[in-house]
């Protein structure tokens, strides 16, 4: 279901004995239960966060592409929750120096997965394939307190 990203060639990690503390994440949350126009609301919310975090306005084609990828992934995750999980409950965005993490919480019992085999010419069923192709990694975390539901998350590289 999830892909695993390999370490980058220039990612040597900390020197022996060095303690590395990542910068604190910037966090945004949007409750989506009962919201009309959920997908546009989620995109607008994400667009504003990207603007506040310096991804937008994009000064280069790479920065513009990274922001567009993030907006597309949010759209796909929220749409998937609408179609297959009774609707999303919350959208969470976490920005750290090198990664943007997107999370959509829903009450559904299903497990999202890219359609296999993927058929580009067929309408529908491309959402999780798009997420898989654009993201560094993605996955599903089930509620642990016995309640039905899950969090579908995806991580994208921050623009350089």
C-alpha cells in the first residue's frame, strides 16, 4: 500500500554522537464535518497555508510545481474520503523544513489503494495512483481507540 523512500545520496545523517533535533512543524487543521464544498474548501485552506509558509507565490517553476502537487494531493485525498469513507472529518497539514505532510481523517473502514492494474484510459479510480506517483510516501493509520475510521497521510518534498 505504501511506498518507502530510499535515503538520498547526499543524506549522510548525523555525525557519530551528534544529536539532531528537527525544527518544529508548522501545523494547520481544518474541520470538514458538515462543510459544503469540501474539496474547494480544503484546497483554499491548503493554498493559504502554502502562501503563509512561503511556497506561494512561487518564484520558480519547481516551487510552482511543488505547490500544485500539494493542492492536487489534497484534492485527491479529500475526494477519496468523500466517495469511499462517508466524507472527511478533518484535514491536517504539517510543514517542516524538507517535508509537507498532508493528513485526511475519516470514519470509514475501507483501505485506500491504487487501482491495480492502473488503466490510464479508464475514467475514475486514479486518485491513489496520483498520490502514489507524486508523494515521497503515503499510508493509512487506523484509529486505535476502537472507533471506526482512519487517517490517510501523504508526504511531499518541500521545494528547494
